[in-house]
């Protein structure tokens, strides 16, 4: 499938090196959609990407060919109300990779706005560069929770984004984070991080009686925040990774070559208990 590669004056052309497989990619692969997003025609998958700049637009001054970069996959309408409020992630017109009808980046070359492209320091590996995007989601969740130093957090579930959220909560100042799940393997992976404590949900019991739960939540003015991707945290996610404050390398379970991409998706589809993040190396050479 040939994708458009027209380079605008404010764009960069990037040779993709590594792409992570997200849960949404798996849903498109196995079910042809996720939530209200449905596939009506073939679509290239992948939005967790790292690569190397090979060409820059005529007005781009902060990148040159050879720069190692990661890309924020959602490009909003900067004149929209959501963007002006600083919440461009909820802009209805946002163009987000691998979200119908927008193609993803599991392909050798892509063109992307320089404004949503971020240079990686030499200390960040190719594989870690492709982890910035999912970590940004966890950082957004931690930010929405309004974490302050010394807080104690609880994360229900131990999937990739859950673990990212727990790690982000620690980086944001939590003194400890409790993570619950039914999978001992997943809990063991999360438990490798100092400050994260695991709780096997299959061994817990809960009994609810009397007043409905909603009433108790109202009485305590419990606040529930929802998270839609992220906004204004991508560069922060990269900074946290590059300074070594968090180490996401233990979450990379395996890496497949581009020729074996189908096998990579078949590996990711059943969500093995011992797997967190599966990646695909599009280019075998360090450009």
C-alpha cells in the first residue's frame, strides 16, 4: 500500500525504525474495530513509533537529517476550541495514526509535522523511543489524578498502560503504588519496580450491603477523571525517560522483524500473561 509522502514546508520525513503494538492495534487486527472506531477499508496499523529524520521541510529549523526522533501520533486542529483550552486530545477533528480512516506508521517512511516530532538524546535507545507514546498515556492519567508528592495510588489492572500509569505515578511523586490483577505473571513484572506493590485480585473478597455504592461516592465527593490519550505531556514523558528516572526496558517483552509482523500480531493477540509490550523493528539498520 502506497502512502502519501508529500513533504510540506513544516514537515519532516522520517524513516521508521521501531513500532510498538498497542491494544488498539490488536483490536483492529482481530475484530476490525475498537469502540466506535470501525474499519471500513484496509488500514496500516501502528502509532507507537521511533525513527530517524531523512528530510526536512523548507521552513523547519530545529531538525536535520540524521536526528533520532519519536512522534506524537495525534495532530489536532490548533484553531479548535479544545486546542485553545489546552486539551487538544479531545479535539473531534484530531488526526491520529491508525485510527480510521487515518493510516498508521508500520511502514518504512512517513511524513509528520515537525511541531509534533521530538528529538531523542543519545541515551535513549531505539526500543525506548517507541515506548514514549504509551508512557505518555500513563503520564496523562497520573496528571489527571492530580498527584502530589507523598500520595498513595491504586491501579486496578496490570496491562501495559496500567503498568505505565503505575510507573508514571511513582515518577510524579507517589510514595507507593498498589497494583491489582488476576495474573501473577503480570503482577510480578510490575513488582520489579521499587515502590510498586502487587495484590492478586483472585484472593480478595468484597461484600457490599446497605446504601448503594453511588451514595457513598456522593457523600465523600469522590472525583472520577477520564483519560483520552494525552495532551501537553509527550515532551515530559520523553524527558522522564531520558533522565533515567524511569526504566521501561523491562516492559519490552520481544521484538520482531518487519518480515515477521504477522507473527508479532499473532503473539500479541492472546495477551500472554508474561508479555507486556511487543515491538516490530521496521528497519534493521541504525540509520
